[in-house]
C-alpha cells in the first residue's frame, strides 16, 4: 500500500483529495494536516466523511510526512516550496496542487505571485503533470506540478490542433467560466450566495495568474510564439469549468477536425471526444476525472471552436493528482477514479 499524506486538508481541493484517496484500493491515507484544525476529526469538519475515516487533522510535522511515500500539497501558493527540498531529500515524492512549481522561469513566477521563489533550483526538475502529455515522464518523477483547473481545460482543448499544425498559434482565445469553488474555501464577500448568485462576471482580464502557465504549456507544441487572450468568468454554480476556445486555421488547412480529435485522444481514459455537433455540459462531469470535448467549425469557415468541460476540483485538481500518482507508482492509471458523474 502507498502511504499518502496531504498538507492543507481543509480547503475544497484538500477534502476532494481525501474523498478520492479514501476510495483508492492501493493507498493508505496516514496524515492530513492543518495548523488551525489540528486535533479535529476530519469527519467533524466535513460530515460527508462520517464513517469513512477516523483520522484527525495534525500539524504539518516533517517527521510524519517524511514517512509517507507521497505527499500532496493542497495549500496556498508559496507553502510547498518551503517544505519540498526536505521531503525530497528524505525520499518522499511530491505532488503539488498549488502553483509553486508550474512556472519554469523563477522571474516570471515572481512577477505573477509577488515574491521570490524559495527553491528555484527545483523548477527544472518538476514534471508539469498534464497527464495526457507527460505520461511517459511520470514513473521517474519525484516532484509533480499539478496543473491549474483553467490550464487543464484550455490546453486539452487546443492541444490536438497545435500538435497537428492546423491553427495559427498567435490567434488563440480562451473564454472560460468557473464555479465558485474554484476560488477556494474562503470568506470573501464576492463569493457569497447573495453576491454570486443570479450573476455572471468576468475577472482578471488585464492579467490572470493562469495565463503564463497556459502559454508555457501550449508553447511546447506551437510552431510560432503563442498569442493568447484568456478571459475567465465566475458562474453561479458550485463546480465546473467550461472553456470555449477559438483559433484561426492556417491558410489552406481543410482538416477533418472530428477525426483529428478522436485520433489524438483515442485510448485516453479521461478525455471524452463527443460526437460531431455536440455541446458538452459541466453537469456531465460533476464529481469525475473526465474532460469532455467537442469541436466545431462554424459555417465551414476559417475558425475553429472547441468546447471543453471539466470538474475543477477533480480533473482540474484532485483527480488529476491521483491520475499522476497512479502512473508515478506503476498502478493502473484509472485506479480510484472509476466513478460516474452525479446528476442532477
């Protein structure tokens, strides 16, 4: 059994990790940390866990965590970087769900996150864990930077088109929408029901922290510099991300777009390419680790529209982390993730 620990178990991503790990046949969850809730039973804070675990929150003790085979960081940004070196030196593998190791360039990281990186020497060693791209790198990985939720949906949507050289990399537009759980479990006024319900609003238009992460990922497959307009929106729902993606076909391209996507994602356990003409819904992925994608070419013109939906807490966070862990430890990639979406 893989012994797993979670640092930062009181947020939505943390409790989603707990839920998934407790149902994993090859994992023993041995520690879930929270300085503020140390000594409190997990089930007392999250009643959905009643009868599933007797674990109590503990302080993030290096000795306890070092006894784990893998430690997940579900913490605010700039926490994992302060503990990573000690755990890695002790032989523990890390999957970081924050942004600490997603950006390769420490100067770019500092510009977007506001202070110097604590261990820039680890940035080049971290595997950026978009599983469908780096599957072969994961068995040897010691440190995995789990992608953000918006970057997961946007990259999976654009990836087949960029790999095939079918679109102009400078023409990319990502119009994205997220449920309020994407902002975390915090007491912000603008996330309360009376403020967020019955309303839709864009945010981060001048610049969003996920923008450089998305551009960095897409640049791996682009034939020219990536030009991306990225506009996120807050939606009055709890879970889900819907990404509507636009790109211009290169001159002379007349591809069978449905075939391009079906071939690229053939055999992928967690990417579902829908039939031609489909419009995926966020509710169809609630609680599961699946990205559902549809591709369109309006009027058979020169622009492609891709629709991608995920659950921001699962494929956009905790589920993708388990997918990566399974491959790191030589397990079936789908272990612990074989669930059916919740409807209604």
